[in-house]
């Protein structure tokens, strides 16, 4: 008799584990499809693949951000609009990086699932439209994003270059 109850218990555990995994899978697929509503999620993921670090396909490092600038015909080292784009995409988890989740959410927010749609957004990336409170948030983002690793500050040359870029609006 104890054997029967053990078997039954194992079966129950196995069934509940399967049920839990099934619910988890359904929930995650529901979440990703709803967060990318209105855009082609496969195209967005393919675009991120072009930006992702070969060693960590869930992250785009500065090399990927430079590639993003090239795809949009912008110089990521001198064009403020690349920082405005990253700010609008809510890229904030780690300095000088963009996660795949941030990319997917940002593409959904901006309704951009192709490089052409991103290029069409470029005129809206002008700093002139920002209200004072938005500009403060953007200014803070620029310095936070430009930090190196876990450093809490920027070196003098980078600070001066970034100040000039942000305050001049990239002109």
C-alpha cells in the first residue's frame, strides 16, 4: 500500500510540475506578444540580433549602439539624437548597454519594427521639443548612460564633451 501512495504522489507532483510549467510558458508567451502589440516581433528580434554582443546575445554594448547609429545614418559619437532615441526607448538598466528586453519594449513604445521606421523617427529626436522636466530627465540619463561599468562619475574630458553635446543639442 505505501508503494501505491508514493507512486500516486510522484504522479501528482509530475502533473503539477507540468501544469505549472505550462502556465508559465503560456504566461510568458502572452506577455511577450502583448508587449509587442502592433509590431512584428520577429523583425524586432532580428534587428536586435544585428546589434547584440556576440558573446552575450541578450545585450547590445557600445559596439551595438554604434551599429545602431550606422543603420540610422548617424554618428553615435557626435549625434545627440542617438542618446535621445535610447532615452525614449527607456534604456536605463546598465550604463553603456541596452538589454534585449529594453530593445523590445522600446520598439513597442515607438512602434518601430524596421530600420526605415526608425529613420522616420529621427526628426522627432530633436531636443527642442523637450519641456524643462523632460530635459532634466534626459540630461540625467545622458550622464548615467555614459558611465563606465560601476563608476559613479565620468572623467573630465567625457563630461565636457557630453555637456557640450547635450547643451548645444548636437549642433
